C-alpha cells in the first residue's frame, strides 16, 4: 500500500465538488474513463495516470469522470468500515468490567492525607478468593463518581480467605474518587471490579538460602501492597538481610507505624526515610534512593532480590542503582 493523498476535484459540469483517493506509488497505471455522452473537452482529459509528481500541490484541480469517483468513493467506504467496526468493538470491550457491590466496614485516618478503608466481602466470596498474591489490585467506584480508582490491596490474601475482607490504604486527593471514598462512612456501599494483576512474583527470589538479601522500597501510599507482602510472609526470617526503605515527607505522613514492631519481629528491618523531617529526627533523611546509596552494602549481587512500589522516579532510580551493582533485572519485582 502506497502513500495516500486526498485530491479535491472541481469542474462546472461535475457538481458538486468531489473528493477521491490517490494511492502512490501505483502498482499499474489506471484510466480515467468517461461516459459516451461526456462533452468533448472532458473526454480529452482521459489519460493514463501514474503517480503524481511530489511537487504537485495536493489541492490541484482537474476533472475525472464520475465513474472513477464512484469507484473511488466505494473503495473509500470499504477501507474505512473496519476502522469503524474496530472502534465499536473497543467500546464494547471497555464495558465488560464485572462490578460487585460491597459495604464499607471501616473508614479511618491512617496518617496525614491517608485513610484505612476496609470492605466487607462476606456476600462476595468468589471475589475474596480471587486475591491470591500480594501486590494485586482492583478498581473501585463510589456513588455519583463516574471515574473508578485503581487501588492496591493492602491486606494479605489470607485475610480475605479467613474473614472476607479487603483492606486498602487510600490517599485522599482533592477532586478524585479516592477523596469521595474517604468521605464515606461505615455501611456505605461501593463497587469493586475483579482482582487484577500478577502481584509480586516472590517465586523469582526463592529459595531463601539462595537469595539471602531482599531489599524492599516503598514511598507514600506505595507501602500498601508492601504491607500485604510482609504480612503474607516471604520467609524473611530465613534470609540473612531483609530491609524495608520506607519514604515519607515526615512521620505524620507515614502509615503503619503501629505495625513496624511486628514486621521487624518477622525478620524485616525497617529503615524510615523522611524527606522533610523536623529538627528532632535522627534517622535517614532525603529521598529513599539516596538513603539506599549511602547504606546499600552489596557484597554478592547474585544473591539479591528486590521489591519496589511507589513514586516513579524512586523506582526507576533504585532499579538503575541495583542493575549497575550487578543485581539481575528480573529479580527486581514490581506489581505493575
């Protein structure tokens, strides 16, 4: 298929103005045909037409016969029909999400601008059972909000199986569906899509005696699926070095501090990193990637796995640092 040009054709005896398509380069010349009763001065314009010169202006005027215009118009309709069908098909596919109504069981502040949200799935056991791996997510929509929000599931899969509950850490952003969700109360009904994503494929950094070091990185609400991972268990206690670098603006914006003790008892060392700490802070400050660079201690990169979730710049820079130090890219896990 060659280049396609649209040419406008006008002649007082060929009315109204017509458009037709010329495809260049042509596989063979074609003939501008005329009808028997076509005026002589138009018949004289019949010619064998090859590719127009590139210098010819695309709006040059000349007078092809109506039979050619009809054939080209039919050809144009035939060529555009699949595109219209594809558009309709895509619109249908967009409407195939299966939505499940479920009531809220908890909506509580978790940190500044962050909320703990729990949803009761006791009437939706199939949806609860579909959460099988930490790092999976779903869509959630609330009444009177046209746009759904994508949320990573913060609770471990075993909680959904045992109690029929999904828990989320939701950042309230002005004007968003998340803000509307955080304003709801216990008993209000929301709608959930099916669970999506492959989550964190921890099998890639098993067994623990081969991947003795696991470095975990999270910023802001990105700690949500990391909580699911830690509380699901990934044999942290059987590894020699498991660290969580968790970045937030300050301690007031750092969620799950009440869980740190339990996480550390499971074998995960918590390294809080504050980008805007107050004067009393003595821990790591700045950005997560900078804090890691200062303390990384990589001795055997082939024995290292990593898990990342959070701000794009952080995940990209940490990935670059790890790969530059010899860590295999397929051992750096993300949930999207």
